[in-house]
C-alpha cells in the first residue's frame, strides 16, 4: 500500500504548486492534486504540475477538479444516464 497526501490539506493556505512542494518536503512519494481555481483547469497548468512532480520524484495518485466548475455537465450526464435505464 502506498500512502500520500492531498494538496487539499493545505487549502486555502497554499496554492496548488507550493502545496505539492510541501508534500515532497514532508517525505511523501504520492500526491493527490486538488485543483483550486478555474485558472488551474487547463493543459498548461497540468504541464506545470507534471514537471514539478517529476522534479520532486512525486507520483500523482489522483487529480481532482473542482466540481462547481463542472456541475452543469455532471447534472446533464447524470440525467442522461438515468433516462437510459
């Protein structure tokens, strides 16, 4: 079993990238990345996360977007799945 820590632990005190650095400094090798703002929900930011984690020898165990940015889509998907039953 592998143990890690979530960047959400540091919210709202640290932005995502510094939180990743804190996870590595604490000696963890696995990190769950929780995106904090809409500006982090893009490929450019994902690339920053990827490079930083590689530099710090961290493995990303999961990536969580903020649900409120996708609530409308989630509702549509759920509704469509319910109609198919």
